[in-house]
């Protein structure tokens, strides 16, 4: 008795949405960290809770952007097949840029320009 197993083809859209949203959220964190460090007015705007300073606003705003982008992309790509290679490369590039924007020597270099 051998039963043939045929794999069920699941759409890649929901997974791709999660991956790309993680990249978008990471990039938002990097951009907000850099902007808060470089511009005093933005730094003050990001102070949601005084004891933690601008870090509270930076992280809360980045988390909101991550969740909103994940929700939007998952709704848009539900049931679709998406090119995972392209999504992975885009998310990885966003992650690298985010890491650079949160690295103090790189932030200082950009602020001198």
C-alpha cells in the first residue's frame, strides 16, 4: 500500500509579507534613530516617556510601522505567490542599512557631511 504524497502548494505571500515587513520595521528604527540623534527637534518629538528619552518614541513608532506594513502586505499578498528571492534581498538590504544607521561611528560620519 503505497500512497502517493503530493505536497500542497502554499502561497508564499503571507511569508513574504512578514519578511518584508521586518525589513521595513528595521529600516524605520534605523532612520528614526539617526533622525532623533541628528535633529534636536525630532529628538524632542520622540520623547514619549521621559525616563527613557527619545528611545521610547523611536521604538514605539518603528513597531507601529512594522505592524502596519505587515498587516497591509499580508492583506495585499494573501493567497498570492511572491518572488521570495527579491523580497529576501530587499529585506536584507533594509536590515543592513538599519544596522549602519544605528552604529554610532557611522551615524557620526553621516552627521558630519
